[in-house]
C-alpha cells in the first residue's frame, strides 16, 4: 500500500533554520491530510492538518501546504528547534480511511 | 496522554503461538484502527472498526483477526506467529466525523523468537 509516500527517510537541519518535509500521494480521492510527529517509545501525535479545499494551514511554527494538482503536501517548521527532532509521518484520508507514509526522521542540530 | 490505552506494552512469544493485543479508545470515540510498524517502516494499516462493525481492511494477514466489543474496546488477535510478525502494533481511535485526526496509543511491541 504505497498510496502515501515520503521519499526522504531523514533530514538534518540547523537550529533556527527552516525544516521542509515532503509527502506525495497517489489517490486523488483523498480529501484530508495530516502530519503526525513521533518520539521513540510513544505513539504518533497529531500535529497539523489541512482539508482539500485549502492550500495552506498555519499553526504557530508549523505550516502545511497542499498542492492538489501535483498531489503533494509539505510541512514547514520555522524556526526549527532541537525539540522538533522526531519522526514525522504524513497521512491522507478519505471517509475516515487514513493511510500513512513511511516517515521522515528530522534531526535539528543545536 | 492521548486517552488511548494499549496493553500489554511489551510481548515476547515464540513462533507458532497466538497472542491478543488490547485497545481501549478515547472516551466518546466510536472508531478504532489498528496499524503495524515494522522496523524502520511506516505505519501499515491493518483494519478499522466503527461501533462494533468492520469498516475498512488493509494489508491484514489471514492469520490476524480483530473485533470491537459493545463497550468499544478492541482486540487484535495474531496467530501462528512468525518471526516477521515482530513489530510495533498501534491502535488509534477517532469520533468518526469528517476531518478528524486519529489519536494513537503508545503501542504494543511484539517480539517473536
């Protein structure tokens, strides 16, 4: 099931700079998109979401962008902080059927 | 704390055995989802229940089964276990309304030896 793809297994950025995590999906029927953050030994926690009727949603340092024509979404974190170091999963959903990408491990260096 | 409770946290068992993983959803959530995360892999969707009924099925093996009980807790049964079944198994719940995120438990780590 590769309906949601995160092609970068890892990303390393310097504290204070921008982190950009990318995600692609194949099913054009998806209408709700989310980002989750996961620390070791914990379950994924919801971070931010966007409905297909929007192209941008912002929450503090986190912004999600959706490009429906390209079937692409991205998460921008600015400024990045060491506490943001975690695995980030993108997810896409239709009628409560939610599928996840493989995750990107973000490391923010002090 | 997400409000989703999974037990046990860790499980070690031998090949060929059968185990049951348990999940209690957040108060008020009617839908339960099960996901499997193998080493360095993403979250693979297994199965979803809504108010006791199966709603969606993913890549769930025939050796695996699940159910959701009237009190809304769910159990995932894994039988004839193989080494490759070693993974983290996550349960998530949602109120099953449009555009609502899932809330995950902390998972059960299954080790098959």
